[in-house]
């Protein structure tokens, strides 16, 4: 299977072309945010206030990077467990967010929002934060600096490796891959 090159921001049309199991390399602009930042974003939405970033066609990486060493754009930047964002992701997806990068399963409400609005969930490999950080060419805090590692950052990435775990049709690699493996044992 060929590796798909993706440029972020990720349009809804491009998101809908991706399928569970696709290996991809992201280049372009993505944002970071974890649960504390997601909570603040959703509180702003609930109040009808403007968000500090444009979430339409955005990709958000669930990461709390370590501080950058001299000469680096960012420190170690491995994915965090995604289910902690499940309470907030449907709101951001409804506002046009097209991609999320993290690790682990997502809840049914998130998958339903993805299917309804055409979003994709990508998996990044946990434990490879130092290697993944080499794909991040620039990082700047754009909101919630007081959250430290959990502040929202704007990242410029090049060939950042991910796998489509759940596509916009709800196909889930965690389910289909497990079934395929168990069937192979028969």
C-alpha cells in the first residue's frame, strides 16, 4: 500500500478520501491541544465567543510536548491518550475540525460526529516522541500559555507519520485489524 501525502489544513474533501488503515505523511500546519485546552475551547463555544484558533478544516494533535533543547523547534512530542478529549471532540468536529491525531480508542459519540461531519482520527505511535519531534519544523504557542505543555501550539510539520485509525465513514482499524488477526488464527 502506498503512503499518502497529506497537506494540512485538511479539507473535508480530502478527509473523506482517507480510509482506515491508510499510512500517511502530514506536512503543513497542525495544532496541539490536550484536555485542558479542549475544555477551554468548548467553554468559549458554549458562550458564543470567538475561538483563539480557526478549527475549520484543522488537524489537532493530542500532545503535551517537552521543552525544546537548543536548536530544536520542540522537545519530545509523542501522542497522548485520545479518550480524554472525547467529551470535547464532537463540539469541535461540528465546527469543521477534520482531523485528530492521538493514540487509543475513541468513544461512540466521537465516531458519530466524525461520520456526520466528515472527520478522521489518525494514530501516531506512542513511545516515539523524540523521533516524531524531528518532523516538527516550527512550533509556537498561540493560546493558553498558562497551561504550559498543554498550551495550544501551531506546528509546522513535514512528513509527520500517522495511520488512519477511524475514517469518515466510521471504519475502525482497531476493530477491523483485530478481526482480521483473529480470523487468521482459525
